[in-house]
C-alpha cells in the first residue's frame, strides 16, 4: 500500500532524480506543450505541485504533477503528468489532500487506455476529449 506525500517546492531538486524517469515517460504524451526540464522549472516555481506515492520504506513508486485550475464553480486539481505504479490507498489519500486544499474535482487528459484504467480503478468519467490543430 502506498502512502501519499506532497514534495515541498524547496525539495524538488533533492527528489528529482527519484521521479525523473517516471515523469519522463508521461512527457511522451504531453502533446509537446512542455518538456521534462520545463516541468521541473514549473515545479520549482510553485506553478505545479509534485506528489509521490511511497511504500513503507519510503521508496518512491509513483510520481504525479498537478496544476490547480480555479473556475468560478470549481477548484480543479489537473493531473499534468503521472508515472510509476499507483494503488487505491495512495490515490485515496491524494483525493483527501485535494479536498483538504479546497479542490472539488480531479481532472487529467488521458489517451483511451489510461481513461479506461482511471475509470475502472478510481471512478473517473469521460468528460470531453481534447482535440487540436496546430497552425
């Protein structure tokens, strides 16, 4: 069972080498909006939040980054990258943290296989599909 932790901005550099590979795999699905080095900058500037899931020995098994989006009717924790292995215990703790920080929803962009997994494992529902055309 994983325990959920938020990595303080002041400890991103100390933690980075433990999560970099997990998050790098997620960057392959980022649509080119930013790369791994730029994600690190966003984390160190506090514009995104690094969350980790660890086992009892504090070995990091999962890393996730989120960006808070404040809408008039909702405060959304938007998952911008996720890698490694999650479980219901750790994700449940993440949900509680989101609520404790004023969050009303959790969102993330996912390709079909991940969307099915998140639906089955964590109760996510498809809301919309994001499409784009580069000009």
